[in-house]
C-alpha cells in the first residue's frame, strides 16, 4: 500500500516536472480559458441580468472547454516518444498510473477554477465570491478528471485522438455538469449551504462511480 | 461460415414481416381513435415500441460487453456492436416520432423534458461508440476499449436521468402513470402491448442479421491476415 502511494507521488512529481519545463498543459489551458472569458463579453454584450443569472453555467463551460485541452495533453505526453510503453513495462500498478494522472489533471483543473471564478466576478462586475464554491469546484473537478483521464486513455490509442475526446467525453459528463452547475448557481445566489447537501452528495456519488470505473477499466484499456 | 441465410432466420424474417402488417392493421383499423388527440395518437404505438427496444438494446450491449471482458469470446463483442448500432437506429426513430407527435399536442417540436433529454444524450453517447470503434485499428484493442465504453455509457444514462429529474416533466406516463389526458382503454393498451411484442420479434431478426454480418466481416479479416502471411 505504502509503495503504491510512493509510486503515485513519484508519477505526479514527474508530470509536474514535465509541466514546469514545457508549460504545455496549465498555461495553455489558462490562456484558452481567458480567451473564452473575453469572447463571452461580446456574446453577452452589456446584459447584466444574463451575466449574473448564467454565471455558474458560463464559468463551468469555460472550465470544461479548457479542461479538455489538459486532458488531451495529460495522456498525450506519455504517447510522445512511446513513454507509455516504458511506463507500462515498469512494475507499477496500473491503478497507480490512473490515479496519478487523475490527480495531476485535477490539480490543473482545480487551480484553473480558483483563477477563473474570481476573474469572472472582476471582469463582469458580479459580486459572487463564496468560500463554498471551493468545495463544489473541488468535487466537480475531481469527477471531471476521473472520467476524463479514462476516456483520454481510450482516445490516445485512436487515429483521431484529439477530435474524438470531446465527442465521447461530453455526453458522459453531462450528469456531473448538470448537478455541479445547479449547485454552483444555488451557492452564488446565496442559498443556505445545508439545504444543498443532497446535491453535494449526488456529486460525491458521481465522483465515486467515475473513479471506480477508472480504476477498474484503466488496466484493460492500456494493456496490450 | 455459410454465406447462405439460415432457414430459421428466413422464417423469422417473414414471420416478423406479417406480424408488423397485422399490427399496422390493428393500429389503424381496429383500435379506436383517441378522443382528445385524434389520429396523431396512433404514432404512440410505434414510438413506445421503438423507445423500448432502443433502451433494451443498449442494456443488451452493456451486458454482452461485460461478458466479453470476462470471457474474451468474439461473439459477445459482435453482439455489443450489433446492439449499439440497432439500438441507436431505434432510439433515433423514437425521438423523431415523439417529436412529430409533440408538435400538434404540445405545440412544439421539442421540450427539455428529462426523458427526451436523457434519450437524446443516450443517442449521443452511443453515436460516440460507433466513432470510437471506427477509429481503432487493432482488433483486440478495439474490442476491449469499446466494451468498456459501452459499459460506462450504460452507467451514465440513469445518472443523467437522476441529475435532471427535478425538471418538471410533461411527458405522458404510458404504463402505471396518472397523466389525466393519457388514460388508454383496454383495447388501446392491448394494441400497445402487441406492438411492443411484435417489434421486439423484429428486433431479434435484425440483431440476428447484424451479428451474422459481424461474423462474416471477422472471417474476411482473418482470411486477409492469412493471405498476407502466406505472401510474406
């Protein structure tokens, strides 16, 4: 058990070191997210009501679209120079590879959520900062990363990898997105957090189902 | 493998053909016209049957995918592939027929009702399955990866329904519901059940044909591989 944790930690460190050298994941995601944030300004014009009322949905649309770039790359870096084969040849449990990739993707997504949310509030002048958003973001980003890494592991083996990921991933992630957006919207509109616990448990259940599917399915997907 | 269509399958083809003709006669000539909706309600006998078969087909796909992952036998992958393809066609027809019915009754082609939304998302998920299958070259990988995807797809459908069930539904509940404008008399209910049974028999016939096609394709692939090895 201890060695599995050490393996996961080592694999995450590897991903983070690659990212710190190349800046191909988080930086790209962030710049892309900011671009959408600016495009929204022209789409929404000066309609303050729309900006405030649709804030939860718009923030998550930005995160989902930008997160997809990260998912493409998080498994894609292993494909470059056939690093994935070296990784699979090493005596490392497949579940450890899956969990390390999920944690790395989660870290990138969560950091982006923490940046994009206040930026949305600043750019669109909507006073909606709430600490509860951090918990909801964490749960939403985990579910996104857990299922995203699994689907990304499938699509990197196809001919049309980058195109196929959103086609497969978006319809599957809809239940998580619907619940997370609903919960974020309720928090931002100032509803009492204790009345939203059932939605929170629902996101938690999705996270558990997606993570369990990933741990069980990843080995079958990557093995030759 | 014998290229000839088996005799039993030919009998099933003709049997389902005549049963469908009989069901159409029942629907259009023997079942009374619904009082409030009029003739357009008759589309429901087809719509419910197609929607039912679509859902059952995706369930068949997930179950055969699980068995394939456990046993590794080609036939179960062929069943999954066939069930997804046919299920998708039936689901799309169910969505279109539902939309045609909704236009005069709800005064709109589309509403974001949980059932409509879930069914459409289900169709998108399984359309993805076909894209995934088409872009994987290695047959072993293709079978494993698409099996896992079809299981995850089947898991995601009820989750989607639960996540949007809070939205007020205007979709009539045909069986066991209390929708005031959708109380069918016994004759209508009997026709509905016959239509579901008949189209289920038709589904079995189509599935049989599609599985045979998958087996023939597999045989051609194997022959190609053997001839390439002989050339080498």
